[in-house]
C-alpha cells in the first residue's frame, strides 16, 4: 500500500491506486480516507473516483457517500477467477471427451469487453490427421460452432452488437447470413443445446460445440470437438454432440450454473 509520503504519479497509476484502495478496503471507504491513504489532493481523488464511476467500476453509497466496487466490478472479478480456474477444471473434461470421441477437443473462453473469444486449451486427437489450433488469439464469436455456441447464450444487447459485424467467415469466406436467419439459428442452438458448423473457421473441418454457462446463465465459453471432414460421419453427429454437451454441463456446474433451475 502506498503511503501519503509517496503519492502515485501519472493518471493511470493514480486511477489504479484509487481503484485498488477501494477494492482492498475492508468496507466502504470515504473520500477523506482515500485522500489520507494515497497522499493525493481531495479534488484529484474526486476526479479519479468520477472516472471509475463512469466506467461502472466504483460507486458511492447514496446514503453515506462512501465508495465501494460496483456489481459490474464484482462480475469481472468473478469472471477473471473463473477463467483462471476454468482451464485447470477443463483439462480432465477435455481428456474424457477425446477418449470417448477420438477427436480433438477445445476449450473456448469468451472475452466480454472485446466481444470475441479465444481458445484457452486443447486436447489433441489420437488420430494422425488433425488440425493445429492457435491458442490465446482472439477470434470472432460470429463464426464456427465454438463461437455460435457462445453467441446463442449472451445477453440480448451483446448479441445485437455482434450481429452488426458483417465480416466474412475466416475459413470459408462466406458472407454472414441475415440477422433474422442468424437469430433463427441461435434459437435452434438454444433448443438443441449445441452448435454445428462446416468449415467456417477451419477449411475442411466440422465443429460440434456446447456452451459453458456461468451462475448467471450467460456463456463464459464453449467446449468444441473439431473433426476433419473426411472422418466425420453424419449419423454419429448426435452421439458426438451428447459427449460435448455432457462435458460442457460438468464445467457449467462447477461455475454455479443452475441446471434444471
């Protein structure tokens, strides 16, 4: 913790110092206490608090005017924790799905601020022909089973913003369907519990993906089987989908998703 003798310098450092002080405080904290703790002028502390309030990170109690983290700040903290834990939790699930399916399985994680996703972990197929997947690189949720399984279970305002993106598919190059057609597909994904795609992100592949849902019933990621076209059998799709859905449900349960609620 910084002392009053060594106040933070620079706007970013000062914003972070105020944010950290409020978050780390044992309870709500006053402007006077922040001023004394950080060694910053009272008007500066007010200005920095206002900046953080505009970003929905901190808020004053209407009665006491003491400051505290917002619900959005707490949501982001919980999301960060779940992301860090999710990879470790997912590894045995990925391994089990691969053992049963003999196809590669991927963990996708949603990035709410960017409205994109990235592949956080992969368990490769034991078969010789498979795909190399780039991990930790943000990609669109508009395309591919892994993306649309997430998209179908996002808040309406996020879906609306994402559907406005008309970027072609990175694999096939096809143009996005109309928003009405996409909404019908998303409704079908919600009804079936999984998404299916043909070469939208990876040419010559088939994807089967189920959403990983948090306690608020919003997607935090997806579990995806990616299968080479030459090895995919249509008659096996539902059986493979059940494997993916089962794995995603296990992970959702660990995050507090109320199955059957």
